[in-house]
């Protein structure tokens, strides 16, 4: 069953027919509407759109980058993911221009002194230098305290004396989430936030998807029995089947006792290019968190704010609407059960792009569209 393509195409059609024309930060122009929700049951397949071919490795690379707490595009560039190139280059170009303006300001000129005017690299030269020059990448590849920083290193100063002396005591929201899921899975505070008001002006781009929440529930005995395969049962028992087992008997296979769902919130939605990535990325995040806490991924929900199609994406969206859906693929990870058992966040640095593959992915060809930065 493939309801995610159906829901996505319904949204495209709704924007085309009922969206209002709005100006935007990039100057491109959009058709926009406010407020939409997408819901997907993970048992129906992995939510990777089939009505156009998706860049799976880029989706995985970006999410692992977030989970590592990284905010420098070098990791992305080294792994062939270029979705943040435009933001990084725009930031670089702006700083170079600003510094040049400062250098030639009349008040800065003095007798016998000539300012050095730096000629910005082209975008292609900039990305190549990020890849080949570590010092340049360290200086110019930084995007500020975006997602990875907020997820893994939310800034906090703890004050320790009467003179307000303090020390930096950051919060690892992902580590806290995984810990809380293990000890208090019914909590209503299982949330991660990227909208750090104090640091928005330091980011190349404020977070579009600004927070997510997870929710768990206990699995029934029948649901747990369905997770025990006949092959597993036959290794221990002679005759019968999993439908005779009790909870305590099922525990010997480390079968999950809970299902977990994830809901993300997004203020700004580039529906043609960005949203398909967001859906798959949060689907993968749900799968990873579920593995880390030994739960069954159940439902993925997206709450979407300003949902828009850029004016130069309208024809591409119309083309996608003509395409029929294929069945959804299956996500496979090559990490062993031993890797996930006792998982802690330091292991995020040991997850690689090729650890996650998609099986039986059939799709229509990709549809190219310009990215507005």
C-alpha cells in the first residue's frame, strides 16, 4: 500500500488550485497555503516517494550529519551531498563582500595604505576548496548553530557563584531523548527542539523543521506474537506456533514491548524539493530511534505550516501529478542486533551512509527543479 505518494500528490494539487500568490525571502515567488498534516503508517513501507526518483544517499547523509552534531558542510561534500552548498556559498559570498566594503570605507583609508580586495571564488571553486583544503573548510564551511548543534549541543551556561561566574554546560537533546525513552517511555516530554531563539541570528538559515516529538505505547500480546517468526519458534519449541506464547516466553528473543511514533513540526515547506526529503529523513530518524530503544516504528506524522510551491516548480509538480504510484520500498540496515543493544549516542559516529539501504525501490525518473536559496 502506498498512501504517502497519494497524500503528497493531494497536497500538490491543493496548492496549485487553492494556494495564494506570495512573495518570499528568495525573490522567486510562491503559491502558498497555511496548515497541512501528513500521516504515514510505517508498516506500509518506507516513506520514500515513488512518483519521482529520490536521492536516497543524500537523505541518509544529511540525517547522519545532524545526528553527529556537525554543522560544517565538509562531511556533506565529502559524501556527495550538496543540498546545503547554496546556503554555505551565499554566506561566504556575503562575508567576502562585507569585508571588501569595510576595507575600502573612506574612514579606513590612510596615507600609504591600500586595502586588499578579495575576489570571491566561484561556487564550483568554493565547493572544491571545501573538499580539498581542510583549513579553508574549517573557516568557511561552517553554517552556524543549525540542526546538529541544537540537537546535540544546545548551549547552556550554568552559573555557580554570587558573581554570576559560570561554565558552559550544553544539553544533548538526542541523548536525553533516548535515555528518557528507556526509563520513562510514557512521558509527554519526549521532544527535541531546534528553534533556539538566542542563536537564530547566527545561523545561515533558521530551522524549517524546528522540532519533533515521539510517542510510545505498549504492544499487545497478539502484536508481540506476530513479531516472532516460525523459524525463531522452531529453534526452541517442537510443534505449535508463536500464537501460543506468553509475554515472558516472547522476552527470550528480545522482542520489543512497545511501538513508537514520531511527529515533526515544520514552519516553512518547500513542497516540491524539500518535503519529500523531510518525509524520508524523519522516517529514517524514527527507524534509527526505534532501533536504539528496541521499539517498533509505528506512525510518522508531519505538521506543516507555510506549505508552498515556488513559481519555478509549478510545471514540475503538474508533471508529477500525472504519474501513478508504485509500492513502497523496505528499509534495511546492515548493523547487527549487538550494535543496537545497549546503544548510546557515541555510536552515531559509527553509522555510515551505506549502513542503510532501500530494497525493492521502484520509481519514476527524477524531476529536476532549481533550488531557491
